[in-house]
C-alpha cells in the first residue's frame, strides 16, 4: 500500500504530497518517520492508494509510525482541506494545529512511573525470608499497608538493592503505569442542584429540540448562560456524543473548569496555551482516546480531537481573541461551523454584547436568536453613574479617582464589600518623555513608546517584550525633567495603597499572570476576601462571579473609544457592559462609576444603560451607510520585512496588480496602500493594502487576491492576507 505523506517542514517548496511504501502500524492520519533528502524526518500520512505515479524502484518506505494511535482523524483531514482552500495556507500549517506542538520531535510523551506490588500475603512472604533480612521484612510490611507503592519512594526508603532482591525472589513485582499530568488538579467545586428559570428552560429546549443548527444566546450579564450551556451538554452526553466549550480568556478557564469538574468529573479535559507541555499532551490524549468527552478551553480547543461531536459552544462570542492574529490566521467560528456540519452538531454562540455581524445574522434569521432578559435571581442590573473627569480637573482634582468614585470606594470598604477597578492599560505609565527636548523613550525594534514598570524599574515594549533600563536624565539633552504618561494598573495599585492603608489590593494584568496558575491564585485570593479591591485590565471584565462585589469603577472609559478602527465604538460598548456586569450579581445591589472626558458620547450613554438594542440600532445604520461589515468585507494584505526597501517594493508591485484587478470588477469598493498603524514590530517594517469588498467576498475573488499575494519579488518579505481583521494596528 502506498501512503501520501506531508513532511513536517514549514517550506512552501516541499509542502506537497510525497509517496512512500507503507509498513505495519501505519494508517491514514498517522504521524510517521520517513527518509527525506538524506535524513529521517517526521511527517503525516494524509492518504493512501494502491499505486503511485512514481516508479516502484524509486519509492522509499516509511521507517515507522511515531505513535501507537492515529493522531489525525478523518474529520481533521477534511478540515485541513477546508482551511487550505479558505485561508490559502500550507498543508503542514493546518496539520500542526491538530496535535500538541511538543509531540513533534518527540519532545513530550506519556509520563510513566514504576510501581511495586506485593505478590504474596505478608505472612507467606515473610516465611520465605531469612531472619537477618530485616530490611526486606520492613519493606514487605510497609508494602502490605500500602498495597502498592512508588518504586523510587521504596528505593529511597529501604534501598534499591532491597527492592531488587525481593523482585528476584518473586515476592514483589515492578510494573510501569501511566502517570497523568492533571492541570489544576485541586480545582473542583461541590456539585450543586439547580432549578431552571422559565427563560433558561425555554432556551435549553429550543437548542436541543429546535430544527435550527446555529443559535445566539443573547442574555444580560448574570442571566445564567453557563447553566444553559451545561444543561445542553448534559443532553448530548446522554446521547453518547461529545462537546466543545470555548471561552475567550485563559483567565476564565479555571472558574469554568471548577464548574465543569464539579458536574462532569474526569469527563472534562482542558486545552489552552497556559498549560505545561505535559499537561496539554495528557489532556489532548484523554480526549483522543475518548477518556474525556468535553473539551474546555480557549481558541485552540476548537481543534480538540473529539469524535461524534454533539454541540460546540462559543461563550463571549464577540471577543476579538477568537480570531488568530498569527499564521494560520483562522477565525474560530468558521472552524466551528465546519465541525458542526461534519458532525451534524449544534453550534451555540453566547454573549450579553454580541458582535454586530453575529446579531445581524440573528436578526436576519441566519442564526436562531434566543433572548434572556432577566438575571437569574431577579436582581436588577447595576446602577451606572457617569462622571465628567474634565469637570473634576476644573474643580482641582488631578487624581485618577473622581471624588464620587473615591467616596464610593470608602463606603464599599467600610461595609466589608469588594470593588473592581478596571483600566485597560498595564504598567506604571504609558510612556516616558523629556519635557525639555521632547524625547520619548521608544523600542529599538518596534515603532512604539515604552511603558514604565515601577516594580522592576524598567521600561518595557508591550509588542515584543524587550526591556530597557529606566533613566533619571534624558538620554538626549541630559535634562532631569522627565514626565510620565497616562497611568497604568501598576500605578493605580500603588496609589490605592497610599489612599487606603491596610486595605488589600490585588492586580490582574498580563504582567502579574505570566506564571503558571497565576490567574487562579489571584481570583481565589479575591474570592476569599484576601483583598477588598481588584485592579485589572480586560481580564477582570469577563466571566467572573464574585458575590460581594458591589462596586465597579471604570477609570478611563475613553481609552478604546477613539481608536482608528471602525469597531472602536462596538469594542468600547462591549467592554464597558461586560465589566459593569461584574457587580451586583448576588443579593447585594451593585453600582458602577464610569469616568470619562466624553460624558455625552452616545456609546457611553448606551453602555451606562446596558442598552445593547439601542447601540445595535445606531451602529448597524452607520455600518450600512459607510459600507462596513456586515455589509462589506474588509481585506488587509500585510507586508512585513527587516529590509524596508524590499518590503515597499513588494507592496508596490502587488498594489499595481490589485489595481488592475479592481478595474475589471465592481465588487472592490476601495483599495489603498499605506504604512501600518504600528510601522515597525520586532525589527520588521510593516506596510499594508486595505480593501473594502461589497458584501461577502466570493471564493473566486478570494483566490485572485491570494494569487496576487503569492507573487513575491523578495523571499525575505512576509505577506499575509486577513479578512475582517480584529486588530487593525
């Protein structure tokens, strides 16, 4: 039998099928070791056939399968073909998504430990020992009380020679057993009984029994969407099917994992980039072998190796993290739709603030709309008060806290309740500038200002991570007059500790959550009242449920409002609504103080009322009038290279081709070339072509644009095509 193999090399010139003669243990979907170019290399067997077009004498044989299981299912092979057609990526780029990265190169495998078992009852075993074998007797007595024990533990306690002698006498056996690496192994809550509200019951029945395939669960914050998800999963598990549950932030997964483990135990496996390589491999393998039936995780969990999928759920579907910004640039919802169709499954989107594109589809009947109008405990939504920070400044208050928010914080602390302060800017200050000559500290490799981090006394680039020493004198003019820019989460924490001495303050942002399980430790510390104030970026805005949080302070509501992005208003509305929903979720009422320099802005006014329908009505009219999604498709071709001239040359050559293409069509409404908003990242210069396509882009036009992007003059220039990019910078 001849197998068609894709070798595991990320090079377009070899990204094609090579024929090899099969050996025992190899099946379609197996990872294999093959001879290639004078060396042995890993690959994937993606097909088989009786005969090859290559002469038999020239065919080489597969060396061996790499695993004792088939790594890539038939569904994933079909998904691979869909992705290369849709995204115009290499075959190997798709295949690599389907297996844990550390499997490649044999860098990870199942962890096994040696375990010792007694062979005979203690009395019989002891009779076979000489009276002088005291150490052997002691080991057998210990083993009798334990029944089995770790080989290393026994060896260290009684001596490895003792273990060996007893094994030689046939009085104990040494076996290898699998030792699973379990993420967050102590994270499990108690199983809770739950009485569904009428709205929840109706939603569950609609999803399970409805003839539609896709659903949008549109419910206010605190309306019980998670319980609906789990009840739907209950049903499909009872039908011997599996489920995929996606959440946008890694920080949300521990809380969700606690809920799922309390209900499903070992049937749930977790997949996300925050796990160790061993944990990710073991969880992936449990799903692969059917030992776990539910995949829970962030974006990449959509590729979970489950079969017979009954339901795929995408919680907080509006979140930008569901679209990959690195190669392959896939959109999670498109992958989920493919898997839904392949498995005949149901696809459920959930959000209190759906993306405009998704809600438009729901309004037009492409997706079944299910609305939850009430919180499960009938509690009202929190009261939101808008504070004009320009007025605060005129009144002499230069603090990051308005007088109103300061008073509310004092009352919250006095009453023993908790507060969340939201600021989507990490670090101590957003930039460092000399007031004499105007010098601003910038990254050497990226065209961005450096942020100051006081706890390490360092300047950091938030794009490439490079670090620089902080300075006391301007590097240009030696002036000591150094000004720091807008306040970040680190400085907020420092100032709060001065304002409220003795009050516990926690911080949750990218800098404080880089260590393993850091998210969980911060969340649990806050839930256990080790602090009364939690300061954070958008990590604190989604999914968390703290019953004693009665106050949310939004420190800079304008930050995302004025970005040069057609989604700026939508992003601001979503973020403010989500973070407002973190308070008043239990019996205690909640209050939100929203600080802004634009108190009359319509988006902020609608967010304060949590009026999504009002926001949508305004936004959809603007999108239609200006030809933005969902009425058009935005296409960006991004050019990136360390040689700026080569990058510009490639841009210009392809832009000329795009202009020629545009002359023959009426569906390309706009096309222009320009510098990318961030002109340089990680030493690479960045330019782009932006296009606006009427309606949904056809496959035929997509193929032509990709064909243009393939015609590169310089191999050192990266060219990437994105549809409706989530991040325009």
